[in-house]
C-alpha cells in the first residue's frame, strides 16, 4: 500500500474529545507541554532566572542568561541556537552573549537552507485555543517569508521540521484514534495516539507523502505504559524525528518503542528496525538505547542518535546518564557497534528531548533536552564547549550553526549624563552579527553630531563613555572595514530609543 500523497482526513479531532479528558485538548493546542509525556515534570537541575541579563538599550527583552562552564576551544564555527519553550528562540555566541531573541512559544529552532539561502526555522504554538500550530521560515533580516501548517487537517507537532533541497519540509503530527485497549489493561473504547510523518510542499501546502505508525507498527512494540487516567490517550509510539536516508527512503524514530525504523518511502513498509522488541540488528550491551531522539542515517553504515535512557513518568532509568551515540551498522553480521559516545560533563540524565548534531569539521554538538545544557565534543569525545541556560523551561534541541544576521530595524540606544561633562551611552542591535565597533556621536543639536568616542563590540550591548558638551547623542555600528552598518536614532542625553 502506498502512502504517497494520501489525503486521509482526521479520524477524530483531539479538541472535540476534550470533554472526555482535558489532556486530549492539550495534545492539540499545547503540544509543547505534552510533547514528551503528559506527566513530564520540570527537571530539578534547572534554576531560577535571578541572574538574567538586563540591557539598558533594550529593557524590554526578558532573556534567559547562558553560562559557559567549559570555554570554547577548537569548536566549529557558528552560533548556538536554542529555544526555551516558555521564553522564545535565541541565538548566542561562544561566550553566552545574546545575538538575537524573539518572544513567543516556539520550539525546534535552527538555521536551515531554503531555495539555496540560509534561513531560520521554528515551530510556533497557536496564539489562541482554536488555532493550529505553525511552521515558520524567516530570512536573514528576521522577516517571516513562509508560514504553513500540517496537511490534511492535522495539528502539526514540534518534534520535526526539516527542510529538504526540493523546497519540501518533513514534519510530525499526532492524532487521537479509538482503539480497543483491553488486552493492554485499558478500555474497550480506549484512545491511542497515531504518530504521523508528512512531507509537505512548502509553497503550496500540499502533502506529497504521509505515513501513520498505526498502519505499520503494532501496539505490542511499545514500552510505554497506559496513562493512569482511563480516558487519556495511549502514546504508544511517540514519533520524534524524521530524516531522509542516503538511498531515498526515510528514517523514523519512535521514542516509546525504543526503535529506529527505516521506512520504504514508496510503500510505507518498514525495511528494518534498530532497537526495541523486534530489532533486525543485534545490539551489543554498550549500544542498547532507550527512549531515544534525533536518529539520523549519515551514510550506509553510520547512524547517530540521542540516547535518553530515561523517560517520564518517573521510573527506573535504563542507564544512569543520557548520551549522544554514533553507531556503526555491520550488515554482514547484522549487528550495531559503538563507534563513539558523548557524555555531558555532569553526566546528566534527560527524561525527555535532546539531539546530537554532526558538525562539518568532525565535531559533534549535543542538546541535553530537559536538562538545560548544550555541549560540543571532538570526534574522540573531548568536551570543547559546555554551557547552561538559566530558563524557566527546557529546550527541545540545541544546534551550532553558521549565521549572518542583517536586521532591518535600527539599533537601540540609551544614555545618561555623568559628572564633569561625561556621557555614557549603550547600543545594541538585536540579530546583528557584523558590527565590530560601536562609535558614539554627540553634538549641540540633532543635526550637528561628531564622533567623540568608540569601543569594540562587547556582546549584545556595548557601552561607550566620552567627555562631551553635546546634549544630543547617537551610536553607529561599524564593520571591521570601518563601514557604517547601522545608526541609532538621535536622542537627548538621558533618553532611551529603539
């Protein structure tokens, strides 16, 4: 049976079943809260935000701080991308300094390529209770150029948003389906979550490929338990990553079956299973994984994934820590061998979320999901960078990626008068990656400003102090060549403008 372009209509709206249990409503409208499990609890390792940065030029930005515990050395080029679910997407540099921030409930934030150009992408929660989640593509000016939703009436899920070279996107969705669960200790009129993978033409919104877990994976493969509430849906599969394989098929990760599936793109049938109860490969003891995320087949023999080894609700962990895994598939003997593993310095155990990114220079970058860390490793496992974000919620994935931001809004400025004719001014430009130096201009009027001081860029916000009798000031952002890239509004000393 072919799954290509199948226009299957939703069999049951989750929102429509809200009267049977509030959780069903949440699964459609607040997937960021239940994406990993209905009873997920905030990780105890996360702390308060008492030390979050404050910016004189942008006091409106309520941004989590990022603390670097292992200073970057030998890392790949690029910035760090993360999206604490209750705070918004953000880009930071190797020192933990903010580069760009946007408020909003988002997830799965990263840089990708769309039509040959570098763009930003993220999943966005609906603004109202009746909306559906949206997938967003923004250009280097941070302007939205595409917005689309899951096809065939489904509510798109945060777990995957992967742009393909042909202008399509791979996304995930969940849908509640009636199913007899008596043999599993549930109700005759039970509810199961069907995990859905879609490939969508971004330009038209048309579904060109669709796959349903319930069509190919039986409930008995699951390691997850039925929820305590009899009306709560059974999340037996929990799709959390989709990726094309080098030979044109599809790799799908099912967290709750502990299995990575290679799927025939034409027929939807499973070609092979790695892990779980029906593995086609023998897994050595050091390879066995559980509750995994982010499975990617990088070649015919190499596969990467994030091994959580734990999952909510609280239960005995499969292993004492989570890890990033690089596996070697040995086809002759049908075994999977450990090529490398990466451990966060504090050996954290992440009950949910997480990812492992292979970098172009051979390094690996890991996001630790429900634990507020991101780390970079050499190919031999040496920790080259480790940072912790002080957010009020977890980030689904973390990435390191190259990015050049060119915001169209003007830079922001704040200033104050000091004693003996000294003026101090602060400038920032949300999203800029090119300014190397900030130059302070001052004068007796808004039309008569001259340079009075400068300072190399010191992070998101840079301060310049100078002696001047001028009552009006502005700041200019300069490139390394000295070219003026942007200029703030002219303000009277003591004012703040953006």
